[in-house]
C-alpha cells in the first residue's frame, strides 16, 4: 500500500516518538495464570522447601547485593537500552548445619525498592553495552514498566521469595566450595524452580558468604518480556543474574520468647 506524501511525515514522527517512549509504554499483556507446579515437575503438588537445620544466619542487606542485567532486542534494539536492575534490600536467613549439603536458605527480595541503572553499577559493566548516558525519563519509564501490572505487579505482589529445595555439593564440602542450589521461586504468585551454582565461604568469625552468577529467562519465572511496536523493540528473554550474600549468626532468642 502506497502512502501519500501528505501522511509520510506524521507517520515518521509517530514512529520516532514510539521508539523514544518504548521503555515507558509497553504493550499490555495479560499476566500468565498462576502455576503451583514448576516446569518439569510431574507430580500434582508443588515441591516442598528443604527443612531448616543448623545455625540460622541473618542476611545483612547493607552488605548484600542482587543485580540483574536486562538486554534490549528486536529490529529497533539500537533505539533502546540495556539496563541494570538491583536490590540493596535483601533479607532472609541461611541455615548452616554440620553437613553443608543439608544447608538451606530463604531469601526475600522486596519489589518496590528495586533500582534501575544506578550510575555506579552501570560503570562496572562493559561501556559498549552499558553506556553511562541514561536519561532520568528512561530510568523512570523502565522502572514503571517493571513494577507495573504487566510484569512484576508490585501493588499486589510486594516481594519475590526464593527458597532452597536441595543442595548438591561439588568436589567436597569444606569451609569453602561450590554447591548447586535447586531453588523454588515465588514470583507474582507463581512457583517456578531453577538451579544455581553457588560459591560459599564459612568465615572464621561465624559469618557466611555466598555468591554466584547465572543466566535466567524471564519466561522461566512465568513473566512475559517487554515488547513494543509489534516486537520491533523488545527486551530479550534471557537475563544475567548475579548475587553476593553476607550473613551473620542470628542473635539467640530471648528466654520465654
């Protein structure tokens, strides 16, 4: 279909504005129905988190960090941005018994305090993929989409809950090493499972540190990646997640509590 010269300029302007606002105005996508059974689980009941054995260690939010790298995609990817999502407010407990393989954890990620494109965190990424110049409007638009009803729906789902299902030791289980953690995630009312390699260290002062980096797809969590302009501007399904948790032995409960 030919477009007359009368309409060419308005159409070009409309497309340009849509590209500029791509981070701020996603296509409305109906949330996926909650699923009680993670993918690959053939039983009728959701898996049960591992029992909490051993000494509880409280996660220190001021010393812990979760970051998620989100990448642009689509034919108009060059008009969008890669983003760094972060949480400085992690909470929860890591339980450490004598047998490392029997350790367990519960980590809570408050959704409302997730940050977008902190300058210091972007500076730690490759400059070609994460240039420093991100406008306040782009950050605000991305954060609004992330917390909105089409994605995390923060109004009705204030936190993400991560619980251990099982740990598999890799090459010994001493004061430091690596384990494979099978994790049960509760994201906007949906239960999904995935496996994460975790490096850990038991400090001499009784503290615990755990860290790792791994790819994770939004669809594995039951989320629909952002898409606009019929998919010409979109967010890639696969993200890059990294975390560093620092925990200290919980104070003993007061008598009679």
